[in-house]
C-alpha cells in the first residue's frame, strides 16, 4: 500500500488532480467536522482526518485499485467534483447526524475517467 498526504494551507491552490489515469466507480461522502488540519493541531488530535468531513473516491487504474480521499478543513470546507455537480459535501450535514447515517454513497455505472 502506498499513500501520500498533502497539506494545503488556506492560501494554496485547492483544486485536486489525479496523479494518473483513473476511472472512479464509487464516491462516498462522510459528514464530519471542519477542524483545522495544520500541523500543530494534527499532531495533537488523534484521528483528525477521520473526524473531518471527507469524500473518498474508489476506482481503478493500470495497477489495480485506486482510492482518493479529499478532506475538508476549517476555511476550506466544501468538496466538489468537477465531473458530478450534484455530488457536494456540506449538504444536509445536520440531517445526516440526526438520522445517524453520516455516509452518502454514489455510484457511476460507466466510471468517471480522469486523466493525469
């Protein structure tokens, strides 16, 4: 398993791009908090990236399975997908908590292809 965590400060460019050609079949939105993810807090707060709101995309690339997680944070809370205008974070957050179902899943039957 290989992974990378990239921290983007509020003043940085916040669009994310695929590092390779990939086809996403599933997107999961996990409702959560929007706490700061700067190094001082991240080192003191266990599981910060599990508590914050996030979108996880699952698909395939030439080497097999591929997962991409975008994590929301204070001052940069919205996560939007360029290939699906209806799939947005921060929608119905309170309702999701009230119903006890903080995960929304969406499937793209043909796969959404992104090039590197």
